[in-house]
C-alpha cells in the first residue's frame, strides 16, 4: 500500500473549498492565508498543525482531488509524520502543541532572566570601577575636612586661651588698682579724720571764746554731748565751720532741723543762676559690681511717712533692674542698711529716675514710657509715652548707659530731658504734670545731647556738664526756659572718681546729688541772687 493510502502512517486532513477556488491556496502559502479558506470542519487545530507540518516537509505531501457524494469538489492532501509511527488522537495533538508552547515560554523566561542578571552584573561592575577610581579622592577629601575641623577647633581654643589670659591680666590690674585706691582712700580717710578732729577742736575753742555762757551751761549736759562726730558731715557744727572758712555767716544761711540737716528759710525759693559748684563730698560707696553706676535721691516734697532724710537708691547695672532700696534714716543710708526694698512691677532703665511728692518717676526699660510709681501703696499710678523720644541708646548722654530719657526736679516741679529724631539729637526739655504725666510745655534747645555728659535743672534753667570722666570738667552750657536762650559757661566741676553717671539737683537741700564710679556724692552750689 502506498504511503498516501496507509492510514496508520499518515496524518490526513480534509478541506472543502468553494467552487472556483484554486487548490494552490492550501499548498505552501496556506499557513499565511488559511483564514480565507473558511473551513467547514470543526477540527481547525488539526488543519493548523497540518499547515505547520506542510511547511516543514512539503516534499512528502500528496494532494488529491475528487467529488464527494453530493457532487461537490473536494481536495485531499497527506503529509507523512517524521517521527510518529501512528496518528495520535486529537487531544494528544493539542497537548503536544501546549507542551511546545510552555517550553517556548519557559525558555523565553530563562533567557530574559539571564539577560537581567547580565545587566545587573554589568551595573555592579560599573559601580565597582567608579568606586575604585573615586575612593582615594573621597578618602583624601574626608581627611582634609577632618584636618580643617581640628585646625579650626585648635584656633578657637587658642583664641579662648588668649582671651582668658587677657581677662585674667585685666583682673589683676583692676585688683592692683583697687588695692591702691583702697590704700589711698584709707590714707585720705585718716587725713580727713585728723582734719575734722582739729576743726572740731577749733570750733569748740571759738565757741568758748564767743559764747562763754553757752559753754558753761553745756557742762550740765551728759558726757560726750559736746563732741562732734567725725563722720556726721551734715552736722550743724560742720556746716558752720564750712561757712566760717568761706567767710559767710552760718547763721545767715542755715537753720537746724530736727534731723540735723541744713535747710532754707521758709518762703525763700532761693532761685538764681548757678555761679559755683563745690568739691564733691562722698557719703557712701557701693559694695557690688552692680553699683558701678546708679541713682540715689531724696524727696524735695516728702509725703508721709517719708521725711526729707529718707533716701532711695537704685543700682542700675544689669538688664532687669527692679529693686529700689529705701533708707528711712540718713544713718541707715551711710551704713548700708535699708529699711525697705521695693520691687518694681516693670524694670527701669538707666540713671534718670527721681523721687518727687511721694512717687518714684522712671523710664520703663527699652521704651519711651515714663512711669509714676507711688511708694506708699507700691502701685503704678500713671504711665505716659513721650512722643518721638529716642530710647535704649538712640540719644544718650556721652557716657552711654541708655541715658536717653532723664527725669529732673527743681523748684518749679517735674521735668524730663530727652531728644527726638525731629530735633536731630538736640536736647528737648518738657515740663510734666506730676499726677498724670501729661506734657504741659516743651522747649527745643540747640545743645546736642550726645555732646554733654549729664544735665540738671535749677530754677527752670537747664545746665549741662562737659565730661563724665575728666577730673576737671565744667558746667559748660545753660538754657533758660523763661527766655528760650542758651549761653556758654565755664563753671568748674570735679569728677573725683572719673565716672559720673548721674547728676541731679535737690531743690530742698540746694545740692547736687551724683553717682561717681560706685560712689554717692554731693556738691554744694551757689546761686546768684535774683
């Protein structure tokens, strides 16, 4: 039997074509165009397999043409299987095709996996190459950075060491200077004690010569009552001695008060132009560094329970200055034992505070606000902002210290000394209402505030001091608010301790109060008669 007719050796497939169709459509090009043959049989898979096998072994394919029972033309072709001895079932053929497809997909997946691993290896090799090339450079840069950091730290340590050495040297110099100053003050104290003792003896002798009856009557008093204290410099005898030495009758200008303080005659305002400032008299020295500069004051219009002897003091070194020390008696002030300490509800700034009519007036820290603090009730009674006033170092006195706003008191009432941008740094002078702090009247002077060391007011006239550190300074300008005119002066003014941070006038005692480099001092003054 021929290979074409042997059913066990060939895979046969039948295909019906429409009339007029060429049988060549299902030859070698059938696999590319078999979809146009429109098969009638349901076994499409077998036909496709036959096409594949035909393409692989077309030389062994056999084609036969014949009519079927209905008379339609029918083409039949046969292809020999290269490795099958018998025809498999239809399900087995499909299984074989699926196995081939799975194998193909598995091989394709393996190929993609291998390609991915190769790409990863190439990337890793590239990175390793770059790391090997850049590694020494980065390591060197890291070492250089660490070396630079160490050098900077070494320079900082050396700078700090030099600063500490400089500070230590300065402290040693300050210590030496303070010890020398202490020795000088001790010698001066002893000299003053001897002079006071000699002066007291001279006063006693003069009194015995002039008033023998008073001397004899004084013998009835208790022992020691005739002696004059070495340190009570405001004692009536001492004031009389000063008056005699200046050839001014003591009885004409002094009367004894219950506290032993000199006072003006009742009804005498004592106004006039300043013509003389005496030598400073040291009453007290601050103990701590916070007393480098400050303000001390007495009330020219004392309100009960305070008296004209009551003293207030503020050490103004620091950023949160709130404590106000009150000394009920002059002896407490001289000995440094306060009877009361006020803690202000808000910090004050600089050395421009004053006490007037029972209230403390001060500038609030870092503001242009003036505050009235009532001492008896310890409450703030009024606050007022000065329009346009410079503050916190904008227009201070020449020594600095945030002295932009300076309050003052004279025979006519409460004043404030300051400057504004509009005045271009010239001193502006305003009269304040002591109750409400309203500005009653304002004057603009032609005196630059930063060119003078300090200022005070006597009888409505503003006076300025030329220097805060020169031992031989001067009261160099005066501005009269009654005429609105200024004039130059050359009244000598002594800065004994060479750092005067506060100068105020007390109209009740007719003295200047000052704070000079830890020391609280007073100056006697003379006014011309009006």
